[in-house]
């Protein structure tokens, strides 16, 4: 990785405060920073594209509005008792037990009602909007493509090279991803099997300045890149490892995620992996007529849930959890009311799922409001703009400079706290010391977890209201060094803002949360 | 549109044939030069006659091998029914590849695929229905587009594919109504407000869904019906009057029963956007992906006018385009990246290579051809979406989407298979007939002339001299040119003696192996 671009992205600036607090010498830190490559540049993002328009209301259920859901979609609605609870208000489809587990481990966020203003119900236009991250019809580069264009100039001609030997993005399967379309080329490299990369004949051509010249130059560059990237990918996959026994070899998403784990653990420096899952355009037979818990949509959700659970388990065993995060997206949700063919027609906003050990929020946003009367063609209204989610990922995960991020998007960005659960760690040990305590989920209602690192200390934890009054001592005891999760019941608290105070001989730290 | 009046040489003739067919031979090109542009064009507009697909797979349980299944019932038994469908789909896929490989010098196959891409229908359920649907497209391929859209709207395949068969007054389903406007006719414009796409609104989608209610599909994989049919059931039709949005001047489509949809399609074709939308797709298919302002004002607008004044007959539009100065402009020559089937057929059709073995072997080979194109990204019977293949619409990459690191490897694998002697089906070797190819050139005994002629057939533009010398060195094995002449003449004297033909064949296979892997071969 290039030192220069590491310094440029502001990671050091954002880290300076904890260094001082912990009394480290700056020189030591700087050395560790550069010796141990655990910076933003080693972060990996997984995009799972749910192609066709995912019915968000059959994936994340507003449990508090089951009666209204019954009015709108009685022929496809899964029984209330079968919904998997995440919180009192939010539940998952019965087939998504894997993601329910991840939620309980603090590794799954649900981002509610994500869309964009003036929704477009064309698959193609809407997917273009999601891929480009822009409403402007003239924007043809992808949101990641624009970021890569800025960070890695002269693509594709100048790559691969000594500093950047690996593809910037890998699209699993046989198609490149339009999210990675740059000005002059697509940053994603299509890989269907990382172990099978044949050598192709090298070519060189002259571009005569016409369309023809551009096309043959493109093919020539691609052939040469295919050779070079192919070797990198195969050697990384061969050097890599995978440890989880939860991958189902018959689940194509699991197979692809396993390949990805293999490539990451083998040292491939690719930043983005894209998986495409088709089949979400469920105009009819979305559910099984004999059992609404089953059917086309249920199977798709199960595959994603099982595969992500296995992948996360693998990353944990491989010690890679702090480097990888993933997010799902789809071109739109579907209409609130079902149609007569056990399906749903094109709608508007839908929830996104964000996963990884570094997530910093549980449920983001409130449940959609389901009306109790059927309004033809109504979709779920947008509350959170997906472009803000993309921007927040670039900020939290790739630590891109805020001015740069604003330059990539057309809207005035509102940032969400999504992936700040791990510090920009220097090494595992230092990370433990720098780790800020975290309440999850936040805001919360029934119970929540306090996640924090201990440095072998006798710790007291106090619950404090917003006036600074100590309400109770929630915990007291000797804790070993390392990460800790404590679960607290907070149902009895009035709605409002509260803090936990973590107090030991060596520290006093506050962490805030919102009680709904 | 300004007509082309420049020189008519093999460069222009080869360009026309490359864009209008799946691969022309050196002889075809020379004939086109002789015949001139107008005669060549009228040949291209002649329809060809196609055989019916035949049963060849042992899983077929109703008709005998070698007979067609297109009007045959299915077995009653569930498992046998499914197996028979599998056998018929294999036969259909093989038959498609065979038609592309054995096409006559006609626009037929090229336009058939244009419509297959335009409507994006994925085969679902019954091979007979898919055969009928392809026949419908073929019948109108060079004919009237308005009639085609009307017929497609109630075709059993389309009714199943976009849920028309479950669209009723009791449960309207918007799927077809939306894609008809967005993808098949007026196209989507800039979004003006929520639900308003400047050429239509959500109101039109909802109204359209009601207009199309009432059609059901009968006979899918039936043990008694020999055809899949669509039928109109008045009880399922929405009998209200449907009011369209301001984009259609708030017109009302009055309740009109079984033919109401045809009235609606007439209204849609009265929108100038419909004509220009289809003309832009034709331009992208035949000329270039990028539609510049100049092209929009000078080419698309003329095409649109011709299309409207011909009452939506497509032949006059194509004829005007393919004889225009713009079509032959050097700036657009070689601008298109060949689709997988175009690439595959360019390897075979340029040498008139086809499979002519026993029924089983021939169909198996064509089924493999179908599968190879599928693996390169073009499963003919299964477009990636209802919008067709992304290469024809996804800006800014367009045709570049046919080639990426996975697909290029597959393309090279196919080259290796077809330029070897290793593709053996039931003891029959299927390979490019390189000796026929060679013998059809202008002076096969001259190594430099062989390379020149091959470049005319395979590449859209001349290539640098250094590249030609490199290819020639492969042909001659690095020996002086006269050695090739000697070798070729020895073969001519004893054409069936492997001692003489095998080395010539090997050299030609090596040359084609190289040329098919050059970037210039993958554009047209």
C-alpha cells in the first residue's frame, strides 16, 4: 500500500486524540501504523446485490404493525408467531435464523426505509440510480468507480503495477458490476472460480482514435490484465484458507463467500467484492400457496442468511473479522399491498442489511408506517437516502476525506454512524486499548448489550441519567483483558437519553444511549 | 438521410455483410462487390425458409427421433413429462445454433435476435410455446412492428413470462403493462416527478394492467392439447373505461373486450417517442452504441420519420440506414464488439463450416454450440432480464460488457476447441474446415495473399504490416514464402493424402488460432 495515500486519507488525524489520552508516544504509534497493515486500506467491503426488487416487508417485519400488515397482504403474510424477533418492534423472516444469530452477536445492522426521493419503479433506471449513487440521468460512472477514479488515476492503462498488483474490486461470476464503472474502464474484475485462471495470449494494438481503436485497445488491455490479475488471484486463493464448516456447498452464495474468504485470507488486496443474487422480482408465487413461510422469496432469504452467517463465522475463525463488512442492496422494495397472484409489484423504499464485527448501530431508523387501508400501488416511503449510506460507508470504512466524499455525491450528505465499531486499529493489542465502549442496539427498548474492552482491571459500571444523576451500579468486578459483552435490561427506564460510566483505577469513560 | 455514393470495394461490402449476418465467406464478399450495394441489400431482405426442430434426445417419449415435436402432446406421467420437456428444450437450443450457423445471406437471423433481445422473453414451461413464439418473431422480423407488438402482447410465452396469464380484474398485475411502455414501445424518459417518467406515468401502468386483463394460457405441457394457446375469458376482464395520463392527452380506452389491448397499442404507437425509441435501438444494433447529438438530429430523426410514414414497417427504415453514407463512414467501422454468437459463428460461417453428421451427432454438436455461447454470456433462450442483454443498453460500456476477464477466457477456450482436431462427438470430429476456407481465397498458394484475404474476412479494418508479417510467419512456419507455395501445391496434387494435407491444415489451424485471439477479430 502506498504510504502517501494512507497519510492523505486522514486516518492519522482521527486517531490523534486517543493516542494522547493513552499516553503513547507518537513515534511508537507511527511505527506500528506502518508495520502492521491494519489501516483503512486493508478494509474489505462486500456488496450483495438482490436483483429484481426485494420485498423488504417480507424480510424485516414491523412487529408492532402486524394487524395493519394483515390488512395489506393477508395472502402472503407469514404467521406472527413465526417471525424471528430482533427487538420488540422488529423481526426477521422465519428463514433468516443465521442473521438473527448475527444480530444477537452484535454483527448485524438493519437500516430501515432506504430509498431515494421521487422513486422510479423501472428495474433498469432504478438499478442505474443505485449503481451510480446519483439521481442525475447523465451520471454513468458507479459510486465506487468514482471513488476509485479519484484514488487511482489513469485506470485501466496504468494497472496492475508494483504498488497495486491486485484488482481493486472483484465481481463474483461472469459479469462486472456497474457500481465500479469508472470514466475509462470498470474497476471490477469478473471471477467465477479463483482457482481457474488460464494464461491468455498477450497482445498489443494501436488505437487509431476511432471507436474501433478504442474497442480493440479495451480488449487488449483486458487480456493483459486478465493474465496479471489472474495470477495474483490464483496465488492468493491457493495461499488462503477457510475454516468454517457452516458453508453449504449447494448454496451458491455460500460458495462465492467462501471463495472470497479464501482470497482475503490469502492476502489479496482487493477492496470490494460484489455478489449478484437474482430472482427477487416476485410478481407472482412469491410465497408457497400451501405454506406462506416457504416459497421463492423465503428460499432466497435463507440462502443469503445462511451464507452470511457462515462467512462471518469463517472470518472470526480466520481472525479477519475486523477487516470485513458487507451490505445488501436492491433496486427497490415492493408495494405494501400484495397482488392476487401471491406476489407483489414494484414499490419504493426497503431495508438494507449491514453485517460485520465493526458495525456500530443496531436498528437504524424507525419501522415503516403501514396504513390500515389499502392504497393502490403505495410503496414504503423513503426515510433514509441510500446515497447517505454509501457516503457513510466511505467515511467509516475506507476513511475517505469528507470533502472528497461530498465531491462524489450530488446531495448534501447526512452521515450515519454505521461502521465505527472497531477503531482504526493499529494492532490487535492496541486496538483493545483504543476501543471505545459501545451500546448495541442503540437506540434500544427492551434490553441491550454494552460492548467494551478491558485491560485486566477492576471495573465498576454506573447507569447515569441525562442530568448526571447515578441511577444504579450496573456491574462491579474484576475483568480479564479482552473484549466483553454485558447484557442489561432497560425496559423499566423512561424514554430518554442515558449514559454508562465505566470506572476503574486507570480510566473513566462515558458511553451514551437512547431509550425509546 | 444522405445515401452512400462512395467506392464499393470489399471493405464496404464486408462491412455490410458483417453487420447484417453472422458471418460471410470470402466468396460472399466478392459476390457482393460484383453485385453492388442495391442488389446485395435486396438479397439481404429476402426471407429464408427454416426446417423444424427434430427430436434427437432419448428422453423424448412421444415422437420418434428425427420427427418434429412442435405439434406433439406431452406424456401424462409427471416424470416422463419433465424429461420430454428437457429433451425438447435441448432440441430447440440446438436448432437455434444450427439456424445461426447455417443461415442464408439474409438479415433474418440478425433481426430475429434483435427482437429476442428487444422483448427479453425467457423460455418458460413449454418448448412448443417457445418455438411458436420464436416463429412469431421470425414471421415479423422484417415486417410490421406495430402488429408484432400486438401479437407478442397476447402470445402464450409473453403471457406467462410477464404474468399476463394471472392478470385479471380480481388481481391486476402490472408486470407486462410496465415493460410494454418502458422497454418495448415509448421507452422511459427523464423522471419529471414521482411516478412520472416523461413518456408515461404510474397511472398508465395501472391502466395498462387493467386493459390487458382477461387472457389466460392453456395447454402448457398438456397430454391432450397439441398446441399452447392463449384464450380471452370475458369474466376475467376489467370492463371499466381506462383513462391514460396527460402524456397520452388523458385519452380514455373504452371497455372493448378482447381487442381492447390492440386499441391501446395503436394509441401507444401514435406517440412519436415509440418510433424514435425503436429506431435508437436499431441504430445501436447495426451502427454504433454512442448516439451523438449529430446522430440524433441527422440519423435517428430521419429513421423515425421513415418508420412513421411506413406505418411501422421496419424494412424501409433498415434499407435507408444500410445504404446511408453514415453507415459506411470509417468512424463507425469496427465500432461494435461481437456478441458471443456473432463471435462463435464468425469462426464457423466464414469458412462455411457446419455440422452435417447423423442426426444425433449433429444436434449434439449444435447443442454444445448453444452451450458455449451461453457460457460466453449469451444464452439465447434466457436473456439476463426483460430488457435483454446489457451490452445493448447499459451506458457507457455497452458492447464492452460482452468481454471481461471471465468471458475472454471462455472465448479463447472456444477458439482452442474449434481450431484443433480434438472435438469428437460419437467418432465425428467437428472442426473448422480450414482447407475449404483456404481454397476459397483468391490465391491460396501465396502466403502474403492468404494473410491479406483472411484479414478482409475476419477484421473490420486493415491491420499493421508488422502484425501481418507475424501471422504470415505462423503460416509458413518461419520459412521463406515459396516453401508455403510448394507445400500448398503438393497438397493440391494429392488433396486426399494426409501426408500433404495434414501440414497445410495444421498451419491454417495455427493461423486461425492466432487471428481469432486478436482483439481485432472480436469487433465488427
